[in-house]
C-alpha cells in the first residue's frame, strides 16, 4: 500500500481484502486468539498501556459501554471507546471522548502494517481490535471501554487484563459459534472473567448464575449481581429520555436520575452501569468518581459518547423510529416497548441478515401493522421477497422493495401524521437511514 492512498481507498482495502463477519457471516469468524496475539506482540502490546473495562453480553453491551464512557468523560478521564459494528462510518468503532478516530490515523496504521497483515492473514475484526488498542495507547487514553464482538472467551478483545469485567445478560444469539443453550452461551461470555478482576453481571438469570459463580470462584474474582443491590422506582419515560429514582439496598440512593436515552429497556443497562460505577470508584484511579459525574454522563450520554442507532427518532409527523435490536430477546423488548406507546397505524420497514431464523424473529411482530420488506445492502442481507413470503405464512402482510430507502419512502408515502414508522430487524437496515 503506498502513501498516496486516500481514506476512502484505505477503508476499501479493509472492507474488500479482509474476511469480515459483518458482511459475510461465519466464513469470516476466527475461533482462535492466535492472530490477535501476534498482532498485539508486533505492536508492543498496546492493550497493556491503558486501563480498560471489558464488556460482554448478548444485548445491552453497546449501550452500557457508551453510558460508562460518558460517565468517565464527565469525570475528566480521557476515555477510549471500542464498539462494533459501525453504522455509517468505520471510525464509529474507535472513539476517544466521543470523537471518531482521525482519518489520517486509520491510513497510517494500515500503511505501516499492510505487510504484516499479508503475512498473518488476520480477519477484519482482528485488525480493527489491534488498530483500536494501538490508537488508544498512542493517544495515551486514561481508560478504554471495550465491547466484545462475539462471545467472550475467544473474542479478539479478550487479550486484555481489565480493571473490571461486565456481562450484561445472556440470550440465544449466534448459536452456530457459541452453543445452543443459555448455559453454553454463558460459558463463552464468562471467558472474559479474569483472575482477581471484579465482574459485574447485569441480569441475574437462573440458568446463568451458576456458570458465572463457578468461573468467578475459579478465578478468585469478586462477582456482583447488579439487580441484587440496585432497583428503580417512580419511572417516568418519554420517547427520548427517562427519569427515575434509584434504590441501593432498598434505600433511596439517587432521586430524579435522568437518562438521556429513550426505550425503557435501557433501564436494564442503567442498573448494570450503576453497579459498575459502584465497583470502579473503589479502585484507583477511579476513586475520584462522584454522583455528579454519574448524573452528567447518564443525562448527556448521546452528546458525550456520540451514541447512535438505538431507539433513535429520525423523523416526526409521522414519528420515524429506528432501532438496531436484531436478535430474539432484543426485538421482543423493543416491540413490547413500542406497543405500549400511543400512535395511529404502525408501518414496519424490515430487513434481516440471512444467518438469523426469520420465522422465529417475525413471530414476535404484530399482525395489524403494514410491512415494507427490504434487503440490507450487504452480502449477508436476506432477500426482501424471501422475507415477504415467510411473513405472509405467518399472517404478516406487506410488499418487497429494492432497497431500504425505497421501503422507507413507500411507508412515508402512505403514513398519516399520527402514525409510527419503525425501521429495524438488523443493524445494517438502520445504518442505511441514519
């Protein structure tokens, strides 16, 4: 790769030359840490040069990562944030204090290491993890919040020794890699629990608790179940925010805590983040953390951490809501939330990737909505006509469109001012409209 390449050409190299799970699915998945270890060794082990918080879980890990990043920023820490996938710009994956990684830094990293890539043959995800760690080390962040990509034990991010590990929750997703049962999947996620490193479990589930307790005991790691200590009352929520009172050990702890995110399912991530905050402030260098930082971070999470894609209102009259929930548990929560809202007709712009069970996912969707099926513009995208046919067999009526944009335009063409247009089913569908 020569030094005259533009940012666009660099990104094209990353997308086109490397196996990429986001686009291709299982063919790009490496169930092994060999490559990321080789890359990190080559880079001088950058992940050891900053403090980190490591987050796994089926749902909620991205939201929890952004919440904690915002709180740490509010406290004055220079904070790295690594999440995946991205929506519209590759650099959304790698941020410092909410700012996307600089384009010149992406170009420089790829140019410096292209020959290493050709020798090691890493996947797209392995390179992005190495790039993030290298960037955070070079920019001297105080702390980085790192979200796993898939699973935990064999995820490329799992070469870190963090200050705190977090597992948000467990439900069925990516069974082809992680196992067919909840305890099996929990076992993979539990792989991020490290010797002597405290771990926060966001949701206390009957099937998963023994798995996490056994692993934590084996590693000598203190384990904290967030819902054992924290609960919420007096919940007041709107499309864009929520106001709650927080109880700690049954006593009023924080009155009128404001969360700058819509969707009451985010309150689960709020509780996880509260427990993480409680753990962090007991250890250096985070002993300076105070409730004022918590309040600012939670209230201004979108602005501070540059958070997009979850329960995002992108239009009014009609209300246009997009949400990137894409597995059974996440979609059930989102749809339940929408059904409790007040609006006229429901129009659903829907697409999926082809390695998800469309019939199972569509079984959660309402029969009284108008559907607009579209293929996400990636190789893994499911054909719109296929989705239309599967949906029709389940009593869901709608039409197939050539693109997500066409589907949205069709919905806007018939929706009344008091209707709701919901766009979802896949992160990649949402990415085409935000």
